[in-house]
């Protein structure tokens, strides 16, 4: 008998299903009246930096952020929201990795990763990033600085609201990010960063 | 192999001042973080009850959900392997690593610790690097983790500073942020050159074939993003039916574990990288392992222990764990959940001492985010230890004596008189007590007994 058959046979002997509870409906939660300010507060709590940016001013704000960090090489997701910004960065003389050029080796050499955000959670200050072609997983992981562009309308109250919108088929990777990478393994002292980005900056845009 | 002698193993821990200081500080800190994180969730108790119900249902239909998980992982392009025990799992993973190139990076996984995977990989010529900071330090020190989520909690910052300086030949840094930076630099190289990434699994979603990994450092993301091959090892109990239930489990787990509203990174991985994607593993392997779990699953009472989501909350509130640390439990799983799981994995003959390493104060049962009745399970295990003849002779003699004295009113009254007289006598000269009674009074007072029995006064 294969390992698979042996395990399943042993389990079937012990299986006796209690009914699967219907999906958690939850008691009424304090739904924040203003999701945006709740998100800004909670994201700041976990060490992310949040700036409200007018959509029209996004490209110049991104160029300014990259310049301020002193980075000359950046990786940016292929996303309509970022098209103008990618152009502005190139015009500013920054080396911009996009599309096919985003390999692990090239992204590892970048100091700045720019992504969009699929959804955000007000209750926890969390960003949800879905991967895919032109949406490198490493862009929010290897560079020292992660800049995420979040349209305000994508903020949800809590994880329960958000999971209602996450449906099959799923992308190969969906990543929840809550602040910069951290550890407290040594002497219980919180330290940022651990292995991921040192900073997470969120540009909140009004569309 | 002789069994786990908890009294003996904890003895050394109780004399270790460094360990005592580190443990006390850590456990107090964990509890301070947990309390507000749970308090701000108004429906915390309802969430616990719901999670308990989902786990109970899933454990009652494991064969169904595991086959569903298998077909969904395959449909997403992953590969699935089944392992009856740790040796089979290690063989499967070793084979994958051998074919992929032997440079292995690992993120923290108690299940891989359980089967001593690193030894198997290294025995096969692989270079294995633990990448969770705490696990990396443990690996450098040649030790084992002492806490489910804080593996190096027993070590002081000073000891870690010495360790890194000695093992890496770097200057002796003393600040946690400097020490972390050193490890980050060393490990970043390992990530970039690795062939294989090995992780555990926090949850595996049957309906979508999604592997969920929860962490703070980013090392698990690196392990599952950079190497060409990702291998995930899961115990059969990690499967959950529905994607939407992650909302409940991801609300409970971080708040119970570290007191965070959300862990820094939660990765939902569905198959390997897809056409057009430039990173993520080219191959994804899921190893589904039994290793004693189906026997626990078949146990009508103890099966509940498989609901554990490995948050470590029961460790942090346990007065015994706080004083002994994790190593005294002689197993990778320590604290109350370890005292339940280890006897189930290894049998009460070998690990029968562990269920007695508890004051039965009940804090573990109160804190458990999936509402496992830990005190009840500990009591049941104690009963089994006694039933299998595992109680020490002195205890059996004492109970026999007590039964004889307490089952007849006359004997009870007479025994009370004798004991009161004896205690008054001893109370004047406690130093005269013979061993082992002398040990009792060496650290405790011996208050004099009341003049007469309550029953006498009541009669008057």
C-alpha cells in the first residue's frame, strides 16, 4: 500500500464529521466611520509611512521620493496606475526595471521597489499585493525601500470584508504586508528591518 | 531509550539564573502584548468557538479535505507527496534537494524540527541554512528551539553577541539591531545563491490548494520567492476547508502568538510561478506527513490536540513553562501543548512525566485561540499514565494509605489524631525530619496544626 493509501485509510477509520459551521458572520464590528483615517492610523502604528497624494501629483511625488532616498536604480510594477510615474522616473535619469527585466538578480540590485496595492485593511494597516506577470514578488521584498501606491477606494474595514472579495482562481502569490519587516528574536527588542525592506511608504491616492 | 524525566531535566533549568531571567522577562512581555490585542476584538470568544468548530469539522473529515487539497495543488501546478513518518518525509525532501542542487535555505518550521530534517539533509551532503533569525542563532549554537515562536528566547543578548562573534568572526556587537544586521547580511547571500527553499505551512486551504505562511521577518517570503524549488512540509492536521475562513484564523493567530493585529507578512501561495512571471519557484512540492498523527486522530478524546495552530500562547501563560523553559520538555513541542502532544507521539511509557508538568491552573485552556481543552487533555493523559501502571510506588502507597484511612469514619478520626500529634512534635524540631520529608521543609514553613479537628468542634 502506498503512503497515500495508508494514511487515507487510517484517517477514514477515525473520520466522523461534525457539520461544517456556516461561514463566520460575526457579531457587529465597530465599522470605522472613516476607513481612510483608520487605515492611516493603523499603518503608522506598524511603522509604515503614509502620505496622501493627489493623483495628478503622483509621478512627481514618486520621483521626489526616489531622489530623496538617493537611489538610481528602481523596480516598478507594470500597472496602469504607475505608467506616468515610470515615464517620469526615466526622464529624471533613473534606471527603471519593468516587465521582463524584473529578474531576481536585477531586482536584488535595486534600492527601491514600487508597487500598487490590490486591497488594504483599515483595522490592521495591511496591504494586499497579488503577483503576476510584470508584478514581481521580489519588488516588495529585496529593495531596502518599498513604495506602495494605494487608491483610497480599495481600503476595506477588516480582514472579513476583504476575504469576501478574494476569490478563486487565485494568483500564484497573494501577499499581506503589514509594515516593514521586523524581528524581536534577540532580547525581545523590536528591530526593523529583519530580512525585508527597511521602510514601507504608502502613497494614498484619491481615485 | 529511557523516558523523559521532567523533574531531572527541569532541575538544571531552575538553577540557571540566566535562563530564569530571560524566561521571566520574555513571558511577562508576551502576556503584556497579548492582552490588549485580544481585548480590542469584541467578538474574540465567538471567533475562538467558531475556529474550534471549523477545526473539529475538518478533523472529522480529514481524508476528504486532504484529497481535495491534493487535487487543487496538482491543478495549480504543484506536486504532492505523502509520507507515513518522519523518515519517509526526510527521504522525499532529501531527494528533491539532491536533484535541485543541495544549497538549502529554510524558514522556521516546527514540523521539520520534529523530524530532524536538517540532520538528514546534511547527512546527504546538503548545505542547510536556517533563515529565521532565532533559528539561525540556534543553528549556529548547535541547540534546539525552546519556544514555538521564539526559538532563542532562553538566550540573553550577551550570549548571542558572544555567539555571533565566535562563529562568524565579526567584531563583537552588543546591540540587538547590530546583531540583526550582521545576520541579515550573511543570510542575504545565502538566499540569493540557494537552490531549494524549505518551509512549513500554517494553513493549507483545501478548496484552492493554497499554502499559507505567516511570519514577521520576510525570510519565509525570500525562501519561497528566490530558490528555483520550494518544498513545504505539513502535518495532516494543517488543512482547512475554505479560503474565507482565513479571516478568522488570521485574526486569531497573530494576536494569540505575538499580540500583533496582523503578522508583518502572510503569504498565500497557489502553485509555482506561472507563465510570464519572473520570480517565484519553478517547482512547488507539498509533502503531507502523518508521523503519528492519524493515531492521535483516531483517539476519541485526544484527537482534539490536532486542532493546535502552533501560536505558542499556552506556553506564555504557563507557570511551569515560565520557570523551566522549553528544553526541559525533551521534545520540540514544549509547554502545555507539548505536554499533551509528546506523550501522544511517543507513548505514555516514555513521556508520561510531561502531563504532570502542570499545576492545572487552567490558564492554557483559557488562552488557547482554538479552544483546545488543554487541562482536560492533561488530566486524561494523567489517568492513562496511572492506568498503565506508570505512577511511582510512593504515590501508590500513599493513595492506598489514604483510601484505607478515609473510607471509614473511625479510621479517619484516629488517623487525624495521630497526624496532628506527629505534626505538633515535628513542628518544634523540623530539622529532625528524615529524608525525603526533610526536602519538603527545606524551602517551606510547617505551620502547626489546629488544636482539635473541625469535626470535634462541630459536634460541640
